[in-house]
């Protein structure tokens, strides 16, 4: 071995949707513009709201997340309204004896 190494990077030419679930609704517009539209991809999103135990305004579902999508795609995101019922309260951690 002569210590020479070669690292090759390649793209499959498709945008990658990453980490939508858990994002704040207020950050979606800039995420889609900065990550996709400003670079030529026509990736749009449609927001729908649903009652959930998650905090209001948090993305709880996405039609595509952590995956490659075509250059012209519409992503459906579900955003928590924050008023779910029968939510389990977070239990405090048990103390060791």
C-alpha cells in the first residue's frame, strides 16, 4: 500500500427530504425554499392539522421523510393542533432506592 486513498461521492440526482417530523411549522417555508426551491427543485408542501398530544405547531407526520423524492414533488405534512385527548402525562423518572 502506498498510502493513497480515493473517496468518490455521487448523487442520484434527486432531492432528499430529511427530518420533517419534529420540525416546527414556522420553519417549513424557509426549509423548503432554502433546501429545494432556491436550488431548482420544485418541492412543495401542503399542511394539514390534526389534534395530537404533541405540542401545537410540531410536524407529526409527513408523506415523505428521510428519503429521496422526484424533482417535482408535493409533500403532505400533518401538524399538531396540540389539543389531543387522553394524552398520557410524562411520568417522572423513578428514583433508585
